[in-house]
C-alpha cells in the first residue's frame, strides 16, 4: 500500500491516520470507508474517481 521507501509509520504521519486504522482498513477484507480511502489515495498522489458502470 505504501510507495517504495515509505513505511507504514511514515505513511500514517503523512495522512493523519493511525497505523491501526491503516491496517484495519487496507488488510484483505478490511472494507475501508470512503474517508480513509480518499486520504490514502491523495497521500499517494492519486485521485479517487467514480464513473458510471456501463452495461456490457
């Protein structure tokens, strides 16, 4: 989840999320809410974007 060279502790400081919240939200089956997901993607230099699902 973190970029190369960045540990969970540093990522937690950058995002303001606790290590526990990061672990809980992003472990398999963690089911994060939109707030920590948006915070994490922003810290990674990414933008969360929702688009309509197109029928096949």
